[in-house]
C-alpha cells in the first residue's frame, strides 16, 4: 500500500473524537514516516477546512502521533509537525467553545510537561493563545471599565511599557527558530547518509550531484541559523539594557533602604528618651540637657514664713509709772540709789503688771533690761542675790537697808 494525499484525506475525514478512531488513523499515518512533511502539510490544510467542532480531534491526532514517535525515538513526525503547531493550535483554539479551549490548554500543558515539542514552539503556541484571549477580551489581561490595563500596559500587547520592546524581538526569535529547524534537520540527515562509514556510495556522477545538493542544503541551514543568531542577539541586547536599568534602580533602592533604616533607629532612640523623660516627670518638650543627664529637678517652692510680729510698744503710762516709782525709791533711800547706780549706765525699765502695784500683795517680779547685750553685770557682794539678807555679809552696802525696803524685796523675791 502506497501513500497518496487522497488516501490521507479519506482517513482524516473518518476521524472522530473516540479513542479508537484517533488511534487507528494515528497508526496508519505513522507507517508512512518517510512522507512526514507531506502528511503534516495535508493535516494543516484539512484542519482549516473542517468544522470548528472537529478541529479538537485533529489536535488529539497529532498528540498521539508525536507521543508515539518520541517513545520510539523517531523524530520524523515531531520535526514535521513542530513548525505548523502554533498556527494550527491558534486556528483550533480561536473557533472552539470555552470547553474545547480548556481541553486544548490541557493538551498544551502535557506537551510542556513531557517536552513533546521544543520550548520555543511551546512558547509560540502560548503566545498565539494569549492573542486570541486578548482579542476576545478574555483572561489575557486584567482590564478596567475603560478597557485599559490595571498594571500600566499600553497598546494591545498587554505588557508593561518597559517590556513592549521585548515582544517583537521574542517573536522574531521564535519565527527564526521554527524556520531554521526543518532545513537543519534535512541537511544533517543528508550529511549523515553521505558521510557514514557504512554508507553505500552511488556512482561518481550521482554522488557528485548529491554532494552538490548537500552543499546547498547546508548553506540554507547555515543561513537559517544565522538569522536565528541575529534575532537572539537583538533580544539579548535589549534584555541587557533592561538589566542595566534595573541594576541601577536596585542600587538606589538599597541605598534608600539603609538610609530609612538608620533614620528609623535614631527616631526610636529619641522616642525612648522622650518616654524616659516623661516617666521621670520631666517636660516632654526637648531641652538641651535631655541627653546630658544634667536635667534639673522640680524646684520646690520655699515655704512661706510668717513675718515676725513686732514687739508691742511700751505703755507710756506704765513706763512713766515705773520711772517715777524708781526715782521715788532711790530718793527715799541712799543705799538703793547706790546699788542702782552700779548696774551700769544703761537705763532700766520696770514694767508693772496690769492691774497690780509693787507695794501691794499681788506685786510680781518684773524683767529688767540691761542694754542690748542682755548680760547682768557682776556686782560682787552687792549682787541682787545678797540684797535684803541680813547677817550674811557684814559691812555690805546693802546691810543698812531699812525694814520697809527688806520687806519689799522679800515680797518681790517670793513672787
């Protein structure tokens, strides 16, 4: 049984969502691995022409073919289908229901987990799916009521402004990688067939023609790889630009972080000082001596002292009466006059008790003032202690006091 495009189209027309149908068509296709490139192209054309509800079956078919080829370590079908998958998945995803879209996403997750296709192919497929979601206003990006991104994205890319330049560069890298892969595989395979040690060499003319074809294939693959290299260099240069910008911003952020931490520490120290001052009963207002430890305490107010009551003035009548009485006694008895004259030059004042008389029974002893020093002069044998005591001191000047004076002195001493 030989391969024809019509036979393949007939097989694809019988494809349905059952497991048996998918496995049957997959095994038939894998038998013609030499025609992998043609089969992949016919498959893509039929996927575009079938009803949208059946396009998910075509994705399941490719999944089975590629998974079995990987298990058998055959690369014909994975290499043939890989460049076509971004466009094919986008066409199937765009026209499918939300339920079918979820199934396509699960298949894509399986491909990512098992590395069924090259990571660049997976990235291109995801990018196409995101484009479809954005066009439908789906979950590709969060939007406000006005249709603008909440995260500062501009345009229809859904990326921040700083990353907008990366989108086209990454797309160019993906496209160059996809375009280069088939030519690289063909050139590598042809080179192995012609240069292997156990290879059967054709006749020289045929061998020369094949070598000439190999040179052209290698040149084409070299050009494709060179385009991929340039695309990646542009992407790396833009990434380096973003890296330098973020490194500079990072250094500034770290400097600001240290400065804020230092200020926070000093502020906490000041706060503790103020709290300590409050606990000690000081004013919360900052003062120059807050950290010096020389803060004065509360100055206690001096106690109020009542002014001294002035000494009452002497009664003129009392003073006059006392002076008159002293003069009268001194005049009547020369001995008393002599005794009084020995007390000093300072005048003495004798105060009379209120309501009383010196000669009466209620007479009282009066205080005598002897000048500012308040010291009683030494009178020797003429002291007041010997006055009026008969027989104790013979020849004393006070011994001649008459009886009236002695009686007066005794009364005064007894009081």
